[in-house]
C-alpha cells in the first residue's frame, strides 16, 4: 500500500512539475511577445529582434503578428533571405487560415525577387494561392500564374488555359464591381472618403490592367481557327453546362467569331441551359444577325427587365446603345448610354462610348475646319470624364484622350475662324452640345 501511495505521489509530482513548466513557458512567451510588439511598434527594431527570435523558436503559434511584424524585421531590417523564407513557412504552418492566398502570393514574390527557388516551386506556390482565392493575389502574380498555366497546357490542354483565363477575369470583375459599388456610395466629399476613393481607384486601376495582360498571353491560341474546332469537339459533353456555354459564347463573341454557325448553336444552348439576363442578351445579337430585329429588341428588354443588379443593368443598357449605333441611330445610342450612366455613374465605358459617337460624327457636324474640330472637344470632355470616374479603364481612356486632344482646333484655326478662345460654342447636328473653345 505504501508503495502504491509513493507511486501516485511521484506521478502527481511529475505532472505538477510539467504543468508549472508549461505555465512558466507560456508566461515567458507572453512577456516576450508584449516586449517585442511594443518595441516593434516604437520602431526599436534591434530590441524587438532579440525577443522576436525567441518567439520564432519557442512560441511559434502564439500570434500571427509574430510573422506579420517579423517579415519586416527579416526582409527590411536584417535583409536576411533565409530568415524571411522561414517567416513565410512558419506562418503558413501555424496560421494556415490567416489570409493564406495573399501569403502564398507574397511568398512567391519574395522567392522570385531574391532568386531563392526554382520557377517550378514558385509556380507551385502560386497555384496553391490561386486555388484558395485568386482575388487576394497580386496583379503581377496573376500574370505569372496564368503564364505558367499557358506554358504547361497550351499544346496538350488548351481548354484548361481558357478555363483559367475565364476564371481569373470573372474573379477580377467581381472585385472591380465591388469597388464600383463602394465608389458609388462615396460621393460625399470628406477627408475619410477621399482616402477610400484613392485606395479603390488605385486598386481598380491595377485590376483594370489584368484583362489586357492576360489577353496578350493567350492571344496566340485564342483565335477563331483554334476555338471553333475546340468548342465543336466539346459541345456534346457540355451542351447543358451553363458555365461552359457562357464562357464559350463570351470568348467567341469577344474574338469576333460570330459568323461561324457554331456561335448561334452555342448561344441557343446557353439560353436554354440558363434562361438568364446575360443569355438573353447574347440571343438578341443572334436574332438581330438573322434579321429578326423585333425579336432582338424583345430579348434585350427581357434581359434588362430580369436583371436586378443596377451595375449589370447598366451594362445591358450600354449593349442596347451599341446596337442603336450599329443601326445609325446615334442620338438614341447616346440616350441609352446616358441611361447606363444613370444606373452606374462610374461607368467609364459608357462615357467612352459617347466620346466615340461624337468623334465619328466630326465630319458631318460642321461646315468648316473649326466647327468640325470642335466636335473633338466634346469627345475629349467625355473621355476625360471616363478616366475620372472609372480608374480601371484609365489606360484605355488615356489613348482616347491623346487622340482627341490632337484633333481639337489649334489657336491658328480658332483665330482664322474669328472666335474668341474660352468662349462658348454650340455644336451643330444631332450632338447639339455647348462646349468651351480651347484657350491654349
């Protein structure tokens, strides 16, 4: 009995000792973490570093701030690539659910910038980040990831390339639409709103470059002569798959492959598989091409009426405007574009559309060089408005602005016309808009 009692006492002693040791360790971790955090936030980086190393070795799962702050110490203060690599690896190991897509993206960037890993390993990290949430990845890494997918699949599996392209753009557009919603809410001119507007504008501008960059990568294989056989081959297997049909229709439309009979077959299948506003919008273009203008108008209106999202309704209105333009109904096209702007005041594409309407009418809306060139002033105003309300298309708008600015009347033309710089001028014909005569 005494022996059993002794054994129980020994076990209790060991257990208590272990518990006390663990409590001491936890206490040490908390103390050193608070010291580290305070020194770091006070920018006493050398003092912070000593306690940080202890935390990295002994308190790895205490707080994600060990790695958030530690990345600065490793990369910017100590400039130690091996230590920085350890920060990323431990963070992903001990805090795998704390913004993992962005961490993978940042990790890949760091490895690439410092030439610490092979291209294959970097691509593998980007692949992990993309699989979690592509919208959290940096814009440059979306390019790198898509380039990697293209290089690995363009010959053996082009469908994967197209699927990835579509998936990236869909996620980017969701994010852009989110920024557009926020910008629409931030119309009040306050200091706080100005900061938010600047942040959303910078992010929109960066995301707005994605489509052109990805399109440049995929352009070699995304041609009608490649797309038509691919979609013909896969149609039977996907003729009820709304997502596949939507992507196929969109790609053929954007690459101007509508003349092939496959396009109409895909559109009709898409409308049947997904009787949605977007499907009806595409069906309208097919009906119009077949000479059924009344049916086309009915489908466009149906797509608009079914849609509840004002940003998407704005896009449909702009499609109606484009249809009116193709019929030579320029005034109606402008009215519809203005309705799109009413639904989405940040629709830069609608402003650019109006600008292009004006520019296309320059020769018919004036009786002399001055009057014709003043039409470009109206076009320039619309293009500048587009750039100011929609940062995501700033690069495209910039090209329009440079083109129109080069065509506004020179001071010599203004002088010859006997007009005062800075005065008002009303443009003739359907435009009927009053603009200022350039003063420089």
